[in-house]
C-alpha cells in the first residue's frame, strides 16, 4: 500500500489536495492503524522530505509519521518526531 501511494503521488505531481490517502483506505474509508499506519507514515515523510522546512506539507508529513509511530507503539520515536516538528515550526 505504501509503495502504491508513493507512486501515485509522484505520478500525480504530489497533489496536495489528496492528503487523506495517507491515513484512510480509499476502498472502505476506514483509518489505517498499527504497522500499516506506521509504514504509510514513513512513506508520506519520504515523499515530502524534499520540501522546504516552512512548507505545510512537510509539517503534515512529519505529523503523519508521528501518528504512524504512535499507532505501532513506537512511543519514543513518535516523541522525537513530535519534538522535531515543534522545533521546525518555531
């Protein structure tokens, strides 16, 4: 699923209006959870990593990564991502 979403976002020129694809299944419309949420969080982060630090999509990608890490119970990593996000927003 993560590889498909990354390919779609690159193919569609990173269409920022489709942000829900990183957290919600397009078939059943349920939120992803657990390790799937974590994998998609990493894929989202890798997709938008090249954007400038002030770009809102990069902030959202970091938030998505943090939520994915929380969903898969990687609490210390999630905290580090949240702290980095807050630092970047200052």
